[in-house]
C-alpha cells in the first residue's frame, strides 16, 4: 500500500471503527498525521498546526482501532495510550503481523 492509497482509505473511513487495517495502512497514515501538523507549524503558525492536529484526531483513532482489530484485539486497548509507558505496548502491537484469514472483526 502506498501513502496515497492509505490516505484515500483512511479518510474514506475516517469515522468507521469496525473492520481491519493493515500495518502499511496504519503506518502510512501515522507518518502523514505526524508530518502534516509539523509542516503546518513550520509554514504557518501553531494555530494552524493545532487545527490540523485536531482534524486528524478522529481518523487516527479510527485507523488505530481497525489496526487493533487486525490483531484480533478489542479497541478498548487504545486506552493504554493514556499511560505513557504503556504506549510501547501499543507500538509493539502495531508492528506485529495481523491475523491470517478472518477473525472476529472481519476478513
């Protein structure tokens, strides 16, 4: 999957929390969600960067939820992000290969 395909898919499903997301879909969108506010801040100001960050918040939660579904884990595991050291668990999971074949969250 390319960056463009990932952006099209993630913005097309920006509020869809069911289904699955591949590793490449998640990481390409994460890369974009990291660089977009950074470039907005460097080109404009912190207000624009804040608006961009806020606009990407829902799609980022959505793709992260779908990524966990690909690993056959519940979306409630996203709450680990509230604990700073536990973020390493989420990053580890996001780097793992998804389950082969269908699981309880789809194909």
